[in-house]
């Protein structure tokens, strides 16, 4: 289910990673990828790739929603050695 976010705001992403045994693991790096529509009712999308900053066991990144049209925006967070990315959706509203 998408999270509602007001257009023109900044979204902060924070993540920790866990291995297959559910033990906390700290990868060497992490990347946030945001796929968003360029205009309303458009199937044309673009991708923003943002390196995440480490802080202890957490990685954080911010993304400004002002570049995207209203509607659904998808994101994924990946790191080397992680089997699958963390994914989700945002619903940009006015």
C-alpha cells in the first residue's frame, strides 16, 4: 500500500539490513533508486539514483518530491551482498 506524501516535500529514507538468519548486517554501501512520472497521467518515467549515507548500522538518503508529477512513485533500496532490494511505493498528492 503506497504511503501518501505531499508534493514539494522531502522524503527521508532510513534502512537497516539483515541477512538470511535475520542478523543485522552492515553492507559497504547502499543505493536508493526512485522511479517517478514526469507529468500527470504520463507513462514516461525517470529514475533518480541516490547513494545512501551510513550512520552506525543505518543508511539514510533524502529525495525531493518536487521533481515528480502527482501519482505513484516507486522506490527500491539495495546493497551489495543483499539477496533482494527493499521496495515500496509513494503516492504523491497535492
